[in-house]
């Protein structure tokens, strides 16, 4: 570990304790962190007698950076990942190539790697860049929990964000702009109350306009009736990457 004389950050690595993954930790995660003046450790290296769960929770809360290796979809790691996401925007997710991760995770950045000599080199370079980006943008959301939290007030109510803060109005075609004006849609929460099918017909929205509207709704989780949204997407054959990912929820 680094000395106490300089101000250093700590990185907690969440990963299966299986020995076959140890080389990734020893040859990639630790060296990359140390090169950035970050102490790197796994909870099994410092666990005290008593509850390891408590040690994990404390370690997650105290860590400045968290690397969550999702290889093998270990249930403990996913549990710890959920805790990590609830504590802030400080988690970097990694996984060996070939894993089929749940859609909730696939929506967010995951660094995929191969466990080989060349794979270790590539992972080291990408991870080093990811750490730099993370530390420079700690105030930006990078996981589903913080995405939702950022849109709520301190009391837990959804924040009313102006539509112009979510989308570039110049990217909208005339039919969508007319709809927004006529229906008095000026805040993000206003989109939750609209009937997509009725307004699509009323304002004669074309395929591009429908896809743009659905993308806005999905990108910012502005829907309460998942079934109605699903029916609309399927009926009008609206295809976007985000749409496909979200459909896995239904």
C-alpha cells in the first residue's frame, strides 16, 4: 500500500474470491490503481473477525473508487454492486468477454476483457483511462440508482426538469414541437401523463417523430405504464437500442 505521507484514495475491488481470477486482480487492478496513487484491496484481505457483510458495506461506503468484476455473475458481487450504486457515482464495472449480463447492467458502461497476456495489457490501458474519467466526473451519474436519485429532491419527490434541459429542441421535427406546445408539455414529468397512441394520431406523428419521442421517454425513465409503452413500441415497430434493452423488463 501507499504511504500515509501523501493524500491517497482507496479502491475496493468486488469480485469472486475464486483463485482463477486472482491474476486479474494482482496483475491489472492493483498495479493500475497504484500507478494512480490509489490503494487497492479486496475485502478478504482486511476482513476482521465478525460480520464480513458489515466489513463489505463499510468498505464500499469508505472507498473512493470501486471496481466491480461481474465475471461469472456471482450473486455476492451483484449484491455488493447494488450497495455500491446506492452510495454514489464511483463504480467501474468490468467483466470477461462472453458473459451475458442482465439488461439493467448492459445499459451502463462495462469494460469487457480477455484473461490473457494481451487481454491484461488492453484491460490495464482501458481501466487506467476509466479511472481518470471517473475521478474527473464524480458529480455525473453512471448507474441506475444515481440516475433516479439525481432526478428527485431531497424529500424524495421527482424533480421537475424543463424539457429543454433534456433535449435539444432543434432536433425535434415540427410535429413534435407542435405537440409539445399544444399539450403544454414543458417539464419532464408532463410526459408521464400523455397517451402516446392518442397524441400520435392527433398530431400525425411520423415514424421518426415517434421514435424520437419514445427515446426521450426511455432515456429519462418518463413512463409509469410500462404495458402501454410496450404496446405502442410493438404496434408502431419502433426500433432503438434503448428500446430493445428496456423491452427486456417487460
